[in-house]
C-alpha cells in the first residue's frame, strides 16, 4: 500500500525561488522528446530495480516540475535534484533519510514522495540517488533546460 509521505516543497535552482501552486499543472508520464513547460508540470518518476524510469527530461526555462517519485523497490531510495555542490554534499554525506529539503526527497519502499523544483537557467541539472552504491549502479539522470 502506498502512502504519501513527503511534503511538496519548493526548490531553488540557479538562484530563483518561486512558490509552486496547483494551477494548470501539465502532466507527463515520462521524459519523452518534447520539452515540457514553461509553467507547472508534473512528472511521474518510477523506481524499479534501482533504476529511475526517467533518465532524461527536457524542460523550457521557467518550468516548475513536481516530481512524483514512486518507489516500487523493497529498499529505500531518494531523488536529489541540484547543481554540482548539492551532489558533492550528498556523495560525501551520510544522510540516510532527508528532511523535506527543496529538490530532495527520500522515498521508503513501496511509497511515493514528491518534491518541486523550478528550472530557470538554460543548462543541465543532474538528479541522482545518493544512498550507498546507488549512483555507481546507475541511479542518475538529467534535466536539460533549454
Ligand atoms: Cu537508490
């Protein structure tokens, strides 16, 4: 049984902060070829056998993405979205479970977590699971903003 465990939080990427509201949310099942946004979109990210179902997402500048992360594995995972500093901190860190930090959500086995991030500046923003060994196994992806 799935429970909603993580609060939606508002992310900060490239120095911009915007409150995410529920208006006019565009929904995407996966990161297909089409660029999402601008505006509010919701992206379903599944986790199965320690793989994200979405490995590449394209968004236009000014897109607020609500990541809905469903963990179908029997082990915990996380989704961490951010710049190089964010990832370096998690690689070096020992946090097994995150509090609701913008762009970071822990997802227990069989549960669903949500985090909201705004993408503004063109470029590539990485996401990953930094639980021990998971990134090396391939739990990563990227959001291409442009
Ligand atoms: Cu993981």
